[in-house]
């Protein structure tokens, strides 16, 4: 990938999935989908509790391409429209929450689609991070990079015990995390812990993530994570929703306002960066290495 001096000159911010984040075949990681299949996100509303559970279902690793991002946005909007009292985001994949952004959206990109991709990601983040009702990430597997961003965008995180990890590991790929990726981590684990984690590109196992406050609870399995997620959401049953929502959004407003005020600049930086010959060369080397591993 591009080196640090190149990133500094460009002011670039980009996120791609880590090559070591999940134990899946290289061929699967190269999957591209220009036509969205059915049920990229399965949505279930519990009529008794009013809680919606959204399960990402883009095999094999829930890499965030344009289609999955749009499906998540739509599912969130539908859940709110149906009057959901809270939202749980999880994965249908047994060992992966989300592997991060789909690298194929940035490799030899169609600029119109690439711009739409980044705008859609911004919209998804603004929607989820700025949602008034309770939101929980039930993290049932690996959650690097963009997967960690999704989890950080929720207000509460519960991770299943195991050897999988979570974190913003961009620097290990020669990449600088955008401000709107880094700021939620800073507000979650504190400035110093976030500074070290972001500079090192750290990935944390569940026990480590709990210790620094990156996650709030550990679950024994996915069912336990979902049960604990519901318990968290229903804990607000006696709290006036207007006061809860106003408090949450007042704490998040500065980060939200930054992206709202800088969306086009942020998009321009992203588009300029992915077109650089050095970046495309790095992406090509990565893609070719995956193809070799798949043989």
C-alpha cells in the first residue's frame, strides 16, 4: 500500500479490510457483487419488545460493498419507520461480524460508483451514529477496520468470546483512518488509548477490548450476545425517550457536524487518493496475492 509520506501529502483517508482479519479463502475475499442479491440484511422485529435485529448476510465475510451499505441504510430506515424501540446489528456469518470495506470498490474504480460508495458509507454512518433510539452491536466474530466502525457507531457493544479481534487497523495497511472513524474511538476508549491503538493499528481480542472499554460486555455465544443486547435496550424502558435521545445526540453532535460540514472535501480526498498510481499498484499487488492464495 501507499507509504506514510504519500498519505501525508494527499491528506488521504481510506479504509480497507485487513488481509489477516478472517480465516477465509482468498477467492471468497475477492467476491464482487454489482447486482444485490436478496437478503443482504435480514431484519426481524420482535413484536413483544419492539426491538429490531438486523443481520448482515453477505457471504463470506460481510465485506462492505455499495450493495451491503445501501441494504443496511434501508434496513435502519425501515426499522425506525416501523417504530422500533431499539436496534441490534449482528451477522449471519458464524465467525465474522464484518471484515471491513470491500477492496474491490476501490480497485480500478469506476469513479461514479466510487463516489456513490463513499457517499453511501457517509450516509450509513450519519444515520447509525446519530440514531436516537438505543443501538447495540452484537459482535459474533472478527470485526476489523470497517467492521469496527460499524460497532463503534452503535452506542453499546457486546462481543462473543473467542480468538477473533476488533479494532481500527488502518496503519498496518499504510492508511490513515478518517476523522469520523477515529473520533468515535477516542470518545469510546479515551484519547491516549485511542492514540496508541490508531498509531499501532491494534486489533484486540474480546478480553482486551473489554479492558480498554472498546466493548461493554462479553457473551458466551451469539444467542447470549443477542439476549444481552435486548436486556440493554429494555433497560431504558423507564427512562423518558426524549431525554435519553437528546442526551445521546448532544454528546455526539460535534463529530456528526464535522462530517456534515466536510462531506464533499472528505469525498474528494478519498477519490483523489484511490486514483493515485502508487495506491492502485498497492491494491493490485494485494489482489494478485489473494488470487495466488486461492489456487
